[in-house]
């Protein structure tokens, strides 16, 4: 599996990521870290997490907002690309040469052919092999 951030979303992603991280650092320096966490994450967000964990959560949230999933079918090599972050359907692309190339080197999905729409988590190749 791969996560894809398209050109149209990349500028906004990096802009938001750098802005929120700079804002978090400024809050730490100003001594308002606790208030910042409550306002930007939630009032229930653990206050005792290390900064690196907070940064990881902030970036993971942005990746989830901007990135889409891409998979390679291990059976035929098709690439499955999620249409949009808020759209659970996928589009398939066939390689010029037959078979899987493992170009994404991760968890694969079974495409079941080019005309079958996919829903996330429905047709994982791991399940299909059982
Ligand atoms: Zn396939």
C-alpha cells in the first residue's frame, strides 16, 4: 500500500503541516502547550504525551485529510488508486507488462478486474487467499 498526496493537495498539506507545527512550537515556547493541545486537538487529548507523539498525531491527521490509498493487485499487477480522500471507490490502472511488479511493496488488494468498484477493507488479498 502507498499513500498518495496529489499535486493539488500537496501545497495545502505542506502549508498546513508547517503552520500547525510552527504554532505548536510557539505554544511550547510561550508556556501555553496545555491550552494549545486542548484547543487544537481536544480537551480529552492526553497532556503528558511527548512532543514527538503530538507531532506524529498532528501529521497523521493531515495525511488522513489529504492522502488517498494506492494498492497493487498481487495477481495481475493492476494499481488501484482511491478516487479522493473522501471517496471510498478506486480506479484501476494496468501495467504495460503482465503480472505484479511489487512497485508499492506493501499490503496488496485483489482488484477482481477493471470494472469492479472497490470498497476499502472489503476485498483485501489476504482475505481472498484464505
Ligand atoms: Zn488483479
